[in-house]
C-alpha cells in the first residue's frame, strides 16, 4: 500500500519519498524501479524517490504516511520518533490490533510519539486492494480523523479520478472495522478451501459483520460505520478477492495446511492471524460474544479441526437474528 500511494502522489505531481526499515531491499526496489516482493509487475515512476536514511526521510515533510503493519508499528516508530516533525499530520493505512496492548494503530502512534492527543492523526481505510489501485481501477476509501478539517485535507490530497475518498470522524470504528474484517476473511478463505459453498459464505459475511459491529459499538464506535466503506465495503472485498492475503491464507487452512504452513507460503504479513488473538482478548474484556472469531482462533491456535469448528457453530442455540 505504501508503494501504491507513492505512485498516486507521483501521478499528482506531489514530491514523495519512501523509506523502509531494510536498506538493502529499498535499494533493490530503487534500482529495479519495481517492488518485486510486494507489488510485482508495476514500473515505478522515475520521480518516486527512495530515502534509506532515518534522519532524512521526514525532513521538510508536509504529510507522513505510515504503511507499517500493525504489529511492527511500535518498534518502527520508536526508531523514528525523534525524526518526526512536530505538528505534521500522519496518515495510517495499517489494519490491526496490537497483541500486548490491544491498541489500534493511531493509538499506538499516540503513545509511542508521546502526543497529547490524536488530533494530527488520520486513518485511511476501505476496500483497497493494492494491485487494483496500481491498475487504476475504480476504488473508494475513507479518511477518518477527529479533526474534520484535517480529514478533508487528506481527502483532497489522496483523491484522483480512479480513487474517491470520503471523510469520517469515527476513528476507532474505522480502525476496528478494518482490523476485524481480516479475521472474517480468514474464515471466508476456509470456506473456499473446503468448498462449503456460497450460502455458507453469505451467512459468514452477514453474521461476521454482526459480531464485528457488536464489539466495535462496545468499544465506542458508531453503528453506522460498520455499514460503510470501512465496514461492509472492506469486508466484502477482503472475503471475495483472490488476491486478499487473509482470504488466501484461510483457503490454505481449509485445504489442510496448519497455521505455520499456510503462513509460510507468503512473505506478506497476514494481519488477521495476530489480530485474531487481540480481538478474542478484546471481546473477553467487553463481554461481547464473537462465535466466528472464536472459532477461527480455535482453528489457528488450538488445532481444532475445521469441520468440527463449523459443526459447533451450526449447532449453537437457536435464537432471533
């Protein structure tokens, strides 16, 4: 996603620099003009600059985009916090919940950077498969911030003819929706892997959205957020896209691989695995029932057979919708 957004800025003639924790990998991308590891097949613009030095990457920046996977956000920003210019907005595109603290990305940034509040932070989230954005296929997203004016500035900065950005002020709802849908996407992949059919997937998405919404509301999010782009929209995309990392991981689980084997097939971070642990803990904290999430957790971390997990879900006490 960081690479794609860099390409988008170049398209708008906005000067942009990309940093990475692995200097050697960054040099390879710069030389090849292609991110062969995470976004293969797309030539990068010549005006996209790669800057390996911590002390230089944010110098003179008007806007910073944090495209670091959630579980690594704290360590990376601990490394970079002394380089972050005071007052410069940070846009987070990470989706997840930190395992030890149960914090979302902007909450991690607020804590790590010792910010008095999160008014300079923005979340950019939605149904945004990076490969499709690189192909300039029509897509939408949401810029969420407590400061509405800042959200609008980010909206205009990121909007291009093929990428329409809306605004929102429900930061916690947008972040939790983006994180939790990855767990449901793993379940969707499992359904694909075992060939359970479209009826099962429709039920999964519907009931999955119900339990995502329950926990989100308990955490202070607005109900309507989960019916929007970052809730239902992102959930649908992640559960049906053949390129989705979480759905593809789940499909390998459904076909008989264990968690370690299924994860080892890809070099990309499958955020839903770690997020599943966090969300189970959050659900326990708030007393929220999340049967699908718990079933995925049991399959991934308790070696529960997939068919047994599905049977137990189907045999739960009957109730009103």
